[in-house]
C-alpha cells in the first residue's frame, strides 16, 4: 500500500499508522482529545454516494491516494513567495505552511501575545480556556474528516478576544500548501468573549499546482453580544482535494456574519454548522462557488435555531462552467422551543455551458408554529434579453456575457469588508471568465 490505498478502510488505517509514527510529539493537555478522535476514526468509514449527505459527491478517488501527513520543512517558503496573498489592512497575521505554524512568516503586531498565536504557545497561558472549548463544537462522531483532523491536532491558529475588546483591523489566517502528495490538517479556533468584536480572514492558498489533500476544521464560539465577521476563501490547487468543517456556536444576542468563496480544488467539500444557542442571536451566511473544467464543489450548511427570537439569513450562489459540478445543500432547523424565529434562505445558480451541472437542495425543518421562514432556489443560464439589451448599448456579445456573470458574483464579493481582498477576488473572477 505504498502508492495506493485499496479501499476506505485501508485508507483510514494508513493514516492512523502515520499518526502512530508521530505520537511521541504530544501536548499533554490535549492527548485525551486526540485519543478520543482516534477511537472515533476506528469506528467510521469514508462516506460514499450511498450516504444521503454525500449522494452528489463522489470522493472515492481519495481511497486511491496514500498521501502521508505533511512534514514540517524549514525555509521551504520565503516571505516574498506569499506577498501576493498579504492584505495591507491586516497587521496581525498567522501563517501555516502545509498545516505547520511558520513563526518567521507570521506577524503579531497590535495584539497581546496571549490573545493570538499558535496552540502550543497559547496553551502555556490560556490552557483552561482552550481545553474547555477546543473540540466541543466540531463533531468527531459521525464525521470522519473532523475526527482525522482532531487526531492529527498539534498546530492550530488560536484567537481569544477578551471581554469588551474590539479588534478594528482584520486578522488574517493564511494556510499555504506547498508540498505535493501529502495530507495536511490545518485548524483554527476562535473564542469571542462577551461584547467583543472581530473580523477574521481564513485564506487557503497554494503555491504549487500539484495534488494534495487539505483536511481543515474551524471552531468559533461567540459569547453574549459578541460580533464575528468570518471571511473564508478557498483557492487551492486545481488538482487538490479540500475537505473542510466549520462549527459555530452563538450565545445571547451575538452576531455571526460569514462570507465563503470557493474557487479551487479538484474536489472540495465545505460543511458549515451554526447553532443559535440562545435568544436574540443572529447569523448571516453568504457563499459563492465559481468553478469550471471538471471541478466538483460541494457546500453543506446547517443553521440550527435552538432558542426563540433568533434570526438567520442565507444566500448562496454558484457559477458553473464547462463540465464542472456544484452542489449546495442548506438546512434550516427550527426546534420546538424556537418560537418567533425569522429565517430566510436563497440558492441561486448560473450555468455557463450546456454540460455544467448544479444540484441544489434548500431544506426547512420546522417544529415550531410561530415562525417566519422562507426558502427558494433557481437554476438558469444568462438571460438572452439582458444580453441583447447590453448589445444594443454597444457591447459585444462576449463582453455582455462577462459583465452579467461578473455582476452575479460581485453581489457576494462586495459583502467582504476588506477592500484589497475584494480586488483580488474580482481579478480572479474576471480572469476565470475569459472563456465566457
């Protein structure tokens, strides 16, 4: 099994054997969490298309990839290799290379060291806070990828925003892939304490065009009246496999705003679970998928209304070209005690070729009777009348198609509150639409 894993069980066992080779490197306070994750992996298998939650997404190619965990390499990346990804609005930046913390590439300028840092360093000053939350939100039972990430947990971006603290400038977490045919396990962990405010940019990038696997987990906990803006960008190699889980917990009157943009990877899957755990909490979830060629991009979300008087709004857009395949499954759960819930969900999808494909499934599961909930989905191509109108104003047909497609994507991109990142994404969209 040196080159290929024969099946799902062999693949998972191969990864666990790789873990055993590294098990001497432990953070004692987290060893039990990792041990539980290993036990969980041993009881699970890789999902396949016979599973309802994965029926549109075939990840069987993973069982043929015996990619070992990445090893930390010194000076494999220089600062000038990453300048294209740096955002001038950020003075606090944590950089991880193939899942490993790169202190020499990171900058912690305006925040105290006990608030932002890598997990081993943060454990020395905030161990009790971290251990009481880390691993409590991202499920490991029933989620083999989250369990694997937890089993390999060593480095992790940690942000703990103290009470009544407002961090004005965004914090950038830059996860860089450089090695081919390896598996990496990036992780980020955020606690926003009472009345705090934070803008977080989680950016997954690549400086290689090779094949690799990224298995990432994010956990975000908002205390009462906290406000977190979470911008997530996935622009991995077109040959990569990107598997991601994000779990968010909202306390009383807290607000979570998310914009996720999926551009890269051969196969990608993003699971976002948001729990509105106390009254008057609110979330706004926006997403954009832009894919072409033979890419497969799957976004699954679950917004769980647990308590009354909570609000959620979601809009997800997919732009699909050539023979690419986009999947969106958005579930809104309203539990019996969650009266006076206000929730809306929209899935809008644009097909740029006759061979492009979208599977969209917005869901409402309502067990309360005093609620206001709505959802809807559309799938279509560019409007011929709009193209004709723009042609009548002097644009070529090709320019008209590009303009309409760009406008469709820009609606989501312009919700990102970081000007330089907006500009980067606009350029990517325009470059990808050259064949439109």
